[in-house]
C-alpha cells in the first residue's frame, strides 16, 4: 500500500500525508463496525424459532421441527461470525458453533423419529443460549 502511494505521490510531496490518512480511515472502517452490537432482530428471530422448535419436537411434528432447525442453522452461523470478528470472544464462538451443530443433529434425529434425542439436543441449545447471555449479554 505504501509503495502505491509513493508511486502516485513522489516522496516529499505534500499530497502524501492526506492520502495516507484517507486510506487508513477507509481501512479501519469495516474492522471497527465488526465490534458493533449484535443485531437484536437476529436474536428475536432466534428466540421465536427456538420456542417453535421445542414445541414442534414435543408435538412430534417432523416437518415443522426440521424446518425450524434448518432456519436456525444460518442464524447461529451469523452469531458465530459476529463473535469471530470480535476476536476476543472464543467461548461465544464455540457456543454459537455448538448450537449450529445441535440444530443439524435435530434434523437427523426427528427424521429418524428419535424424539427423545431431539428433545435433549433442543435442551442443549437452550443451555447454550443461557451460557452465552451470562457472559456476553449486558442487560
Ligand atoms: C454466542 C452468544 C449467544 C448465543 C448462543 C445466543 N445469544 Fe441471545 N444474545 C446474545 C447477546 C450478546 C445478546 C445481547 C445483544 C445486545 O444487547 O446487543 C443477546 C440477546 C438476546 C435476546 C434479547 C433481544 C432483545 O430484544 O433485547 C434474546 C430474546 C435472545 N438473545 C435469545 C436467544 C436465544 C433464544 C438463544 C438460543 C436459541 C440465544 N439468544 C443464543 C448472545 C447470544
């Protein structure tokens, strides 16, 4: 990057410094926003789907519960990506990843009519929600 600037603006040119500053602020922009708050709408959607998933497993509704679990997977992936980007939240990354894997397990379990196992997986997901909130949710 520096090489490019020295090529555009010869050494000693007054245009050099503002150019570099502009470049630095652009480079820092996206990295800064990754530190932002987790999207509340995302968590609300996860909450609704998780509730629906538990009751659909209890009702032994294979179609509805696998559809809920399938919708949850990419949402947990977003949560995982959010905390990965923060860089200092390894437990949260793990909890989100585990929740994503449990959602995948539920799809297999209800597909095989293993409703007790699916209930255990759903309980484990709810435990992961609470663990993460204990450490990472401010209020
Ligand atoms: C890896 C961490 C993590 C996991 C896993 C997680 N959450 Fe959250 N959740 C958060 C954080 C952090 C907040 C607070 C966001 C904020 O206030 O900016 C939050 C906020 C919430 C909120 C509050 C939203 C609001 O309107 O204030 C709800 C509801 C919620 N989570 C439900 C769930 C449910 C249900 C699960 C599990 C199925 C879950 N969360 C899993 C981290 C997580």
